């Protein structure tokens, strides 16, 4: 019996090559370090209001003595209504990615723009997960102290009901409805993920930026506070407006002179972030090479054929040493040059000669970075 495999055998049948670009999990080492340098922060953290929303919902579940299925239903209903509010809120107070499930909710609204709450919040509708997006947030919320550890999932000691309930509590009444009209959704713009203000915004800022205090969170707070200082000092050195904050921070922390002599002097984790950024360039090189190989596997080929195809992409006169020696200089003394960025600008599409260009950098000798929790108490 034979079977036809569409695409690489390690991928899901029928999916595009983008789904199978990382079968070796080369990024896992990066994720592990990020967890240490920025504990409790994930890619969805820009939607910080969900942190308070989930704390509120766990508090409400305890107050009402809800069973597991009932508390899950409450979470899903509130998240679905939140997405519907975001759809109708215009203009947003700040620019954010879509609310969680927003695209799915938008396609499921009634013709007049209202929402059938039970229908849209059902499993498989706005979210395929039984717990909606709470499952994504629960781990970080425990680290941040908003949700307590353990199976009870009670609010953590950093959840502040006196702050969160006045800001978000009205979502509970809307979510209890069978239907919420378009006008009601528009009038509830204060519940949009973009609308954290006043005491709620201050509370979120203290928790996320590591200034909330408490001995139980000292190590994680120190790391987040150092990272926040890096961001703030980058803005101060670059000036405003900053077209892309992530690009500005990545460039400023990765390149230039020793970090203990520039704008990041005195920040313990600055060197660790530089090492992580440069390591990520190396990981990116592996992913670029893998991307290129995946494109070559549109039909079954032997290992030798793939090796020949890879070799054919390299200049004939090169030897192995030329892969790094023919690259532009990346280091002069103790200064690091942005050769990776320059090469990517010149060669935006990864190819074997330049897809792996990032991996050839050699760093200058620098002092060993301190890591939270490994070198004793921090200097104050």
C-alpha cells in the first residue's frame, strides 16, 4: 500500500512550506533565554487589558461559586463580546493588533452588526480552544501574580479588584445577554483592549514593568524593569517619533561599542540582551537555510541532489573559509557593525551564500553579563 504525501513528510498534509520551516526547533534556545530576561511577557502582552479581564473573571467565578464549565463559558462570552466591542470602536486610543478572535467574531456578527453572544462564544466559533484565549495567558498571568498558582486558579496577590472592576466590570452584564446591539457595542468603547487609562493603566504598568514590588517577584521584576529601562533609553537616544520600536531596540542593543559605556550603562541585563540578539541572528541564518531547502523539496529528491543544488548556489571559486572571510567586517576593536542588517537589505530573499551570513560573526571580548538569580543580590 502506498501513500501520497503532499509536501515534506514532517509537515501536515496540504499545508504550505511556511508551516514546516522549523522542524528542528532551533528557536527554542532563544525562547528559553527570553523567558529569563522578560518573564511573564509574551507576544500577546500588547493586549494587556486581558490580564485584568482574566483576573476579574476568576474573581467572579469564585464569588458565584461557578463550576469549571460555567467559568469557562463566562470567559468565552466576555472575550467574544470584547472582540465585538473592538470591531465597533473607532477610533482606537492606541494602535494595537486585532483583539483576540476579532476576525472570527467579525464574520459571525449579525447582519446589523449585533452579536448573538451564545452563538459566537461557543467552542469552535471565535476560538477553537475550550478556554478561549485564557489558556494562552494563564502561564504569564501566574508569573505576573495576577492569577494564583494551582488548580483553583484564584486571583493572585497582585490582582486588584478595586482597580479592575470599575474599569472592566460592565463587561459582565453585556456578556450575560443573549444579544448585544450594535449601538450598545459602540457605547462600550471604554471596554476595548485599547482603552486602559487612569488607575487601571497605572496598575498594569507597575505589574508589567517590574515596579509593583513584593519579595516573591523580585527576580522576575528586576529582569522586566531592566528591559523596560533598555526600551526607555533607546527612545531617549534615538528620539521621537520611533517608526519601529522593536527595530530600534534591536539595532541599538546589538551594535556599537561596549554597552557599559553608552546609554545602557548600569543596566545589568544589557549584555545578555546583546548576546541574545546576536544569537537570534545565528538562529535566523539556520531558518533561512531551511527555508531555501524547503523550497527545493517540491518533489522527492535524494540527499545528494539537494547537496548539489545547494553547492550550485555558491560561487564556484569559493572555499569553505570564504563563507565568512568574504563577508563585510562585523567587528572593529570593541565595536560591532550592523553587517547582518546591511546584507539583508542587499539580499532580502534568503539564499545559501547570504542566508547564513549571520552565523559568521565573531564578538569582541566583553564582561560577562549578570543574570538575575545567578549572581546574588543586585546592586541598588
